[in-house]
């Protein structure tokens, strides 16, 4: 940590850093913690696959503007350092150590001090041309420091959901240790580890980007590498959850069916088709996307919940059960809630409505996931596309 970052700043209330970092909401397992120094403000939620935008270039047209920019940088660096001191990242160092390594290093601090002194001297002497040139020279390192502060903030925020995925997977592994061999578990960890290693390699390269084009590309590369890690966790957790669900069914220890605790909705009698048909979705169902749990969305949890349901002759789901879990309790509960509230057409046998059992997969995917379970009238509930045995 450069000495200038520490001198005179302890006990100083952090200033708002929105001039350095764009307004941004962050991931959170529930309600996300505010970012240090009020870096984050209500705005577009940072989500998997979302393009990231660079901080705006600094406008340095006076010595006072330069002083303000330098003070913001020092306070930002200090606030990030102190707030994140105890938080390890995937590379091993704490976030505070990342700040020490990358932000306002001794050489950068010395350069900015020299440029500031030169600008003050030129301002006092009335050297407008020289002052403009010095301020232009100072704008480049100030802009790069802004970018680096933003990059570290994004780096930490992208790692938050990765840690939640790791914790969730660890708990799932402990649920039934006999569902897989040690070699199978090690292979899964190795597959996830490859994605994590790819993300860890991004930060050093991103930090040396020295133009807006390369900085923007570095941000997108970082977001893409994070997406790959989250995809790996979602895929591996889903496979494990299927195996655990199957083993629980084999031993008769699966979750109990949930009996409907509210009256079935009053529906106009459906015009039953001739012949024999399975349960179909009626008209007027809301998109399943409406029940995507906010905490799971922020954490980028995705998955498929295979729900078993018992449908009455009136097309009401009277009882539901999770036949195959997604591995995320919130997603499982949301899937049950959607099925219980869905409008269904009953099964038909020889032109007569009959009570029946069926299964429906509810897909939680952050991009167009709800299209897997449509809301068009009389859409068959078709499981042909969902083949967990092939995973």
C-alpha cells in the first residue's frame, strides 16, 4: 500500500464514488450488502451475461478538478481496501491485498503528485498552454486508476455468486455421501476447477489494459469467464441433484407430497377433446419467470425441477411433489408454487375427464428459460426433451 493512501485518511468518512464507478446494483444471496463507499447505487442489476460499461473519462480542465479526481481516487482506494480487508478471493490473496497490488502504487502516486505540482506551478504562472498539456497528461493515469478500481469492484462482485454456488454444492455433497465415489467427486471438482482457473487468469491481464478498447474487452472477458464458472457449477450441481433424487426414491426417502391447502380455482368447464389425452396447460397461465426467486436470480442459480402432480377431473393440481430436485431449495419451492397455481386441462380417457398423475419439468434459466414451459392453451406437457439419464 502506498504511504500516501494511508496518510490523513483514517477516520475520514468515505465520499460517494459515483463519479468513479457507474450506478450499479450487485448480486446478493438475499439483500446484497452495500458496496464500500457507496460505490453501488440503485440501478441496473448486475446479472450473468450482462455487458459491463467502463467508468466515464475524467474531465480535468483546472487544477481544482485534478485535485478532486485525486482525492476521489485515494478515498476509493482506501475504502475498498478497508472494507474488503478480510475477504479472500479465488486467487488466495485478500481483496485488500489486491488493492495494495493494483491501485495507486508508489510509481503511479509519484507520477500523479509530480503532475499535480507541475500543474499548480503552471496555473500560478498563467501558463495556460502548459497547464492544458499537463492536465491532459494527468488524465490518462487518472482514467486508468478509475478503471482499475471499477475492475476490482466488479471482480469481487462476480466472485460473490461463485462462493454461494460453492457453498451450495458442498452442502449437497454432504447430503448423501454414498451417491457417488470419491473419484467421481474429484472429477467434478476438477471440471469446476478448470473454469475457476480460467477466471483467475483474467484479472492480471485485465489490470494492464491501457486503452478504452482493451479495457472494455477485458471487462467482457472477465464477465464471460465468470459465466463459465457459474455454468459449470449449475451443470455439476444439477447432475448431482438428479442422482441424489433418484437414490432417495429408490430407498423411499424422497420428499413427501405437498397437499393443496387452498381451494381449487373455479374454472369454466373445459371443452374436452375426443379420444384419450394427457394433462395439458390451459389458457391464461402466467409465465413461470414471474416466480423465479430473487435470491436465486441474483446468485445465478439455474436448474430444472421435475414436479410430480396429481390432477383432478376439473384440472386442479391437488397434490404435488418434487420428483427430481434442482439442488436449490428456493427453486424447488418456486416450482411447486407455480404448478399449484397453474390452470390445467384434465386428462381425458374416451372423451371423459379422469383424475391422473403426470410430471412436468420447470426450468429455471436466466435467458429465455421460461419458454421451456409455455403458457399457450392446450400445450401438451411433454417430457421428451428432458432426459436426465443422458447427463
